[in-house]
C-alpha cells in the first residue's frame, strides 16, 4: 500500500462515494481487521452523538481546536511551556503575548482593513469548501487547514482519536479541553461518517501521519460505532513530503495560495450543514451564531465557483474568499474587500455598549455587553431565520442562546428584541461552575442550582441596566414617531372610505407629525429635547457615595439585592474598554460573602449586593470602601466607608388575582363583512396645522400663534379658510389637554397625549367643516373663520 498516494487520493476526493471507492479498491483498507473503534470503545456512540445538535455548531468545535493548535505552536516557538507558571492565563493574553498585540487580544479592536487579518488567516487558519453547490447535486465537503502545533503519527490515538484523555486541561490559554471537537462532526459527515485527518509536528521532527474515520459498516439496526483506519503493522499511516496543498479549485487546479509544511488538515465529506447554508455566504452564516469571536482570524474559501477572469484575484480562479472573525466583528465592521461581493457587507451594529458585570463567590465573574443594531437588521438575524438575541460565550465560543422573547418578557425590553444583540462573556466562570452551568453539548444550560443562579444573575443584570433602558426609550420614541404618522394616515383613510365627500375638504399637503424627546430627567437639554452625551474622563478622579448610602446602614435581606450608589467622573465604557480596562475593587471579605452586580452610566456607579448562599448569615455586618483603579492610575480612588448588615429574608407578597377578561363586543354587522372596491384616486392629507397658545410661546415641532380675541381655555380651535387651502389652528392650552398631559409620566408619555389630542382635533375639525359645508348656504354665510369644538 502506497501510504502517500492513498492519502493524497483521499484529499482530492469530493464525495463519500469517491472515498468508498478508494477504500474498496485498497486491500488493506477494505479489511475490517485494520479498523479500530474510536477511543478503543465499542460503545463510543453515546459520546460522538451527544454533542452538537447541528452541523454548523459542530464545525465551531473544530475551529476552536485549530486556534488552540496555532497558539500552542507559537508558545513552543518562543520556548514557553504551555503548562508552566509563566504561560498566559487566558486566550486573550496568549494572543497579545504570543501572536500580536491588539488591545486585550481581541480581533474586534482591529481595523477591518488591517491587512494582517487576511494575511494571517490565509497562512494559518483556512476552511475550504468543495464538491456539491446545490441540494440536487448533493452535499459539499469541508476541509480545515491550520498551520499549528500538529501531531506525531504515534500521538494520534492520544489526541485526535481520543474522547476522554483531557490533553489540554492543564493549559489555561486554550479552549478545547473537553475532547469534543474531533468527533462532534462525525454524525454530520454523510451516511458513512468519513473524516480524514492528516498532520505533521510543527518542528518537522517526524513524517506526516494520517488516518480516516468512518461509521462501521454493519447492520443499520445495530448501535453505530465510530472507527479509524490503522495499517496492518499496527501503526498510524505515515509518509514523507516537504509540503501539502489542502485545496483544489472547481476545475481541478491546485490552489497554491495556501500550503502547509507542518500543521493539520481535516476533511469532512458530504457534510450536512443545512440546505439554507449552501449558497454564496451560507458557510459563514452557519457559523455566525456559534462564535461570538474566533480569537484568531479565519479565511473561508469557497472553491466551488466558475472562474471569472474579469474580476481578478481569487475570483479569477473560481474561489470566493470570505473573511470570518466572529459575530461581534461581523456586526461592528464592514467586511467589504476589494474585488469581493458588496451586498450585505456593511456593518449592522452601531457600536458596543456596557450593560453590566457581576461576580459571585461560587460562579465567578461575568461581563455583559450589547451591540445595538440598525433598523434594517442583517438577514441571518431576521426572525424568519433566527430568534436568538442573547449569546452566552466562553472564550468566544457560544455555549447557550436566549431568544427575542426572553428580552421582551424576562428582561422587560420588548422594544429591543430586534434592535440589539447581547453578549454574555462567561469566560471567567470558576471551573466548578463551568461544569455545573453548561451541558456537555455546549449548547444548553443545566438546570442545576448553579445553572439557575447563573441565569437569574444574568437576567437581573440585563433588566436593571440603565444603558438598555435609555436605548429602549430612544427606540420607542423613534417607533412612536413612525407609528403616529402611520396611524394618522390609516385613520384618515378610514374616514374617507366611510365618507367620500370628506376627501374634497382635505389638502394635498401632508405634514409630518413630530414627536419631541423628553430630554433629561429634568426636562432640559438642547433644541428638540436633545441632551449632551456624557463624555467622562479616561480614569476616575473621585468616587463619592450618595448621601443616603453614607448616612445609614444598608440592610440586605437574605435572597434579595440592595443597591449602593456612588458618583464618579469616568467614561461609560470604563469597565469594558479593550485597552486598560478599569475595575471595581472591593475587599475579599465582601466578594466572598456577596454576589455583586456592577453598573456604570453617566457618572453614576451602582453596585447591587446579594448575600451569597451559605456564606453570608443573618446579623453579619461589614464595613468597607469602594475603589476604582486602572493601569494608568498611580493609585486607586476610594469612596467613604459603607456599612452593610445582612437581615432576615423578606417574604414574597402574594400576587393579585388576574382580572376577568372583558367580554368581546357583539358583532353588529349582521354577518356582512364585504367591502366594495373602487378605483384609487390621488392621495389626500391634512391641511396645515398651527398651535394656539395663550401667550404665543413656542412649542417644539409646530408653528404657534397667540390666542385670538375672545379665545379661552375651553376652546378647541379654529379654521382659517384661505380658498384652495385651509389652516387648522388648535388650542394647545386647552384645559382638558393640559390636564391629561400633566397626568401622564414625563417624556414620551406626555408627548403621546399631545399627539393624540392634536390628531383628534384635526379629525374633529375636518368633520365639523364637512358638516358645515354640506349644510344650508345661508348657514355658511360666506364666513371664512369658524370657531369649533367649544
């Protein structure tokens, strides 16, 4: 058996049918004796099948292992022991110290046009897609190539072919510690589970090794067994070669822009990623929801396309290159590349905002951020494609997702359900909590005590975030303005449909109704209610407790939270910025006895303390200070002393009974629900509107005039008939309008009252004019000025 020739033939194969042909025509491979069960277990199906629930999620496990391999290679090349004390403690630190300095080791902090992103990915982390392009043609093949650590052939069975060895568990800066990435993809590899693995150690200290995995050919009614090929000599197949080229184009030519002298190639045949992901950007979209960030940049090379010499570059070769750096990068940066496709490549997010942090003695630390979206959200996030909006991630890899319904009902932000993506960074959970909170498939949450406590803490942190409340109000105001305009048009369309004569009295003008912002809490601000955006300082210069905190002992009941508020002068992103991130410093005693949620918004720092179960007891008292510190500061700023006492739990108040549903009104239409259809005519709108005020003062968004002689606070308005056009003048200082306006809450609620009043008065005035016009001529009397609605 020619080991090299057979391996290269498998690498060129583009379907499981071709792979099956190679196996059947090679005597050593067609002999069942030369195949061993994965992990040396006949019952390995319970592990291989209990992982990712779809092909896209399974691919992210492979990608995670690829990043680990590249980081480990860089560590070895720098003479660093990955398990030693001087090794990086996190993946982000590893990126900064081993690969490239990039502000906290995060790709999202780089410029999208930085050439390093494409160069590094092209040389180190690439995914090639070949074979079928449509569902009728079959399923495509996916080839993963990394210029990473690689493995000796003799080490395959303890690494690539192991399900439980835990090779990386003592390495802090890698993610793939659970031996799942190499086998989770198997059940999505066609009917036969064919998966080729080729690898060579980074230092070239040995040859290339390879094996192929499959589902054991047997009775389909028997439990499936994953197995791999080993030649008759009992050692993993191997061969010598200076370099390998992992990818070939659609016309059979070698793609020479990536080659490996060492590293690893994994090829998956007839891979089931889902029919909706077979198109132009399908592969990237299949990964979007499963990787918040890739830690290192990837290049996806779709090699299934017809060469297009006119476009140049990779497209001239029949290759569509797509950058993939994770969901966050995709939302915050444009992915446009020279010579690439332009559509759907603009950034969909408007920035990144701080939501809150929380720490818990048992759970560890969690950071929550959000990306507000533009009104036109990307296709892969539209409700018809995905309802997920909250993504819980560990080192960039999504572990659990929550829906738009969760944002509406549990968090109380219905206005944000399609206007935001929330990222919950759970990378700093304790090791114990990590195993208690997540299920083994890394897609679901365990309903353990820690799992439920984790979700409760996340929900509270999101629900109480002032940044999200402000964003929700802003979006609600925008939607209100749109809705008021739409409601106005719809209302008058109904009126005209009911009374066609009314159309003759409407102007061809259609002024836009404007809704003014409520401004700040004091109602002040710039023109149209706008307020100056809070800037803040790079580092805090003070932190002062609010008076009610300084002047009393804060009593915190068991099972409840109590806020501690302080004033400072630092920028809002202080606790989440990528470079020189700030921190809140509390005594170890407080961190060990309380779960703490941290919020910072417009110079107000709020900490919510909750007694930790089993560590804080009734009667415990604590005196401590709150400090803020970052690396740019010579010393921390420190607050006055806070006094806290743990008290008895407060019983929950019984919920009031739900009111009886109101009976539906009877249908008075006698069953007649048909409406006539006539030819549509020119659209009509409302005449111009002026607001009348007692002293002529200005009302934002409308022209105003002083009350005419004889007007009072019980008048509704007047009509000035100017012949072809009329002006409706509405009394803003009507006593009933002002009464209901003042009874509403500040801001948007009061504006809604005013807009409904103006809309109703314009409607009433229009219909009154209609009645007058169709009355006797002597009643009109040529008078052009009518007082109405008194």
